[in-house]
């Protein structure tokens, strides 16, 4: 299994719709960050499904180093 690529050094803020499923990119290769576009094929990494119970604004992790996926936990602040 490959390691994820850092797609960004800050969170990506999105407005989510209640009941809609979003697929957060875990590999960092997607051109539609923070969401999956299928670029993970062959990496051994798969997207993470997230379905909010209510409409909300979230901060998705772009560095892929978070300990609270799919959300930003500030891990990007420790990247060199």
C-alpha cells in the first residue's frame, strides 16, 4: 500500500447537504480535492464515505495526515 500524497497544507471548507454521501480522498491524488475522483486506483488506498445527518459546514483534511479523518485536526501545521 502506498502512502498518501499531501494535497494541500490547509483544510478545505465545504458546505454539506444532509443525507448526501461524500467520498473523501485518502490518497491525495484526486484532482477534485477533497473529494475522490478515482485516482487512487492501484494505490491500495480507498476513499472514505461520509454522510452528514444535517446540513453543515466542515473542514476536510487536505494534507491526509489527520488523526480524525475526514476532518482537519491541524496536522498540516507540523508538515515540513
